[in-house]
């Protein structure tokens, strides 16, 4: 299995399209006043700039930093072209995110090194950008290997070296091991993959159930693909960073409606319905709160998602604090189904949603929207998620 990940993707595309930027410290940012660094060139990284910093913070650290407003069209075009190229080598390609793909090398008659050379040459010659390629026995090893010698890296992990290779990483670098779990493990005296193996499969399973078993397996380099994992959608979500300073409760509710509508429009577009609604609020001081609620019915309707997220919002949000970001996601997904109304609705919403979706589909996503959404200074998805894919639905989990 090979994992291909573009280096500083958005920044590299910008550098390639403007020779004046070549080799300079650049950061790609959004179009609005309050915006963060989406990614930055390796020259900028060496000077301390990081993804997620505000543009002011980044400029303070690196006064020579060149800020470039991102252009999603360019990135999605380059991404699609690269993914289409990979498919010409083998159809067994999984597009994992906007700049990342897994390619199964098992059934093609090419050794990993030649494959890496071929792909790197194509991408560089066609787009003037570099990528890093990791190759290993499974997706987990390949993904880790793609990160070790960035930029323009290549790393092939042989079967006999897997344990030594894995032991170089921190727990937080492993797939599926978040901050929370890392903390729990640290409290138990487990700091690395070697500690996990010593702790043992039985004890980990007893304490963490299936996740414990998973942990033990990845610490041994074993990663099992889930059947049908490729095409199943776990959740769909959107979040918006508010531009208003200390937004009023009313403005927050208007944003909530806008985001709920974006989520449900996408659910309807891709014929999905969901049961669990999760609301996420982030404050200017970077504190977060999150709450979810599972409904007794499946839905793809804006009014159900909005009503539920409103209840969640009123439960957890502290409007006196400066709310900076609100996110809503829909999970517990049922595929190939659109549900507009339920037994408790006084009217059948199907015709209304169909008409609105048709018009928005033809003339742009918020040609018809709710009047109160017009009060929001920021509209729609202005940034592109790293989990964007050339086809199908984005699979975003709000963290
Ligand atoms: P990454 O592959 O995570 O980052 P990268 O390609 O910029 O850098 P690296 O060399 O470390 O792989 O993400 C791919 C692109 O997705 C990135 O260029 C910008 C975008 N992106 C966002 O829009 N928001 C984010 O939070 C992140 C992490 C990335
Ligand atoms: Mg990348």
C-alpha cells in the first residue's frame, strides 16, 4: 500500500503558479479580515509559522511572510487531475482527502520505488509541486511512512522493520489515538507503542473494549481495513468562524440556521438522512464545548436539524463569552434516503425543500435562503476542508 500526500499543498500550488513566490515564506489564508493560516510553505515553517495561527500571529513571528488568499478552485482542479492520473496506474485508488490518496500496489507490476519515481515525476512536471510517498504493508504504516521525510520524501517500511519503525512515533501520531486517549494512556504509564505491547492485549481490551484491541494491533503494526469503509459516509458537517465581535444571541442563532441549512442541503443532495445532531461551539479563548443529541427519527430536513441544534446551543453555549466558531454535524447516517418530514410535522415539507434545492442547485447554493441568514456577515463555506474529495460527500467529523 502506498500513501501519497502533497507537500504544503495549497502553498505549493500558489508557489507553482507565481514564480515570485518560489522558495519564499508564504502562508495561504482566507479572504476575510479575521482569518487563519490554512497552510504554509516549508520556508515559512522553518521560521516558526504553523497551520491554524491567526494571520496576525504569523506575521509577528515572521514579518517577511507573504500572505496569499487561497483559491479553492485551483486546489480542487490540481487535486482532481492528480487523482485521475493515479487511477491510470491502477483503479485501486482511495482518495483520502484533498491532497492525499492511498494506492494499492499489490496487483500492479511495479516496485514501490519505481512507482514513487513515476508519480513524483508526473506531479512535478505537470504542476511543479512535490509530494511525499510512504509505502508499507497496510494503510496505517503507509500513512505514517509518508510523514517521515517530508517534503519530497519517500519511505518504504519493510515487513521486518515495522516494529522499530512504529516505535519512533508518539501515541498522538497514531491513527485513532486522540488527545483524550493519549492522556488516559499516559496516566496508566503508557507513553509509546512499546508500552502498549507490554501492557498486553487482554488488559487493554478489558479497559477499552474494541478500542483497546485496536490499540494493541496498531502497536504491532497490524491494521485491518473495515469492509465497505471506502464508501460509507459517517457524518456530514459544517462549521463557520464568525467575524462579528461578541456576536449577539440572535446573530449566533442566525449562524446556526445557516450552518444547519448547509448540512441538510448536503444531506439531501447526496441522499442521506441522519439521526444524531452534534453541536460544537468555540470561543475566542479557544475553549470548546460540544453536545450531541440522537433523535427518535431520521431526517434530512433543515428545520429538524436547526431546531435540535438550537436546543443544544441554548444548553451549552455561553453567549456572554466571545463565540468565534459554531459547527453542526449530522451522523447516524442512513444512505440512499431523504426524509423531509415526520409524523409531528404539521405540513409535508417535501415540495418546499425540492423547489429550494432545485433553484439553489441551478443558480448557486444560497440563491434562496432564510431571511435571518442575511444578518450573518459571513456566508457559506468559504474555506475548503482538507477532507474534501473530488467526488461524493465530504466525511467530516467535527472535533
Ligand atoms: P495537509 O496535508 O494536512 O497539509 P499540507 O499539505 O499543507 O502540508 P504537509 O506537507 O504537512 O502535508 O492538508 C492539505 C491541505 O488542506 C493544506 O494544504 C491546506 C488544507 N487544510 C485546510 O484547509 N485546513 C486545515 O486545517 C488543514 C490541516 C489543511
Ligand atoms: Mg499534505
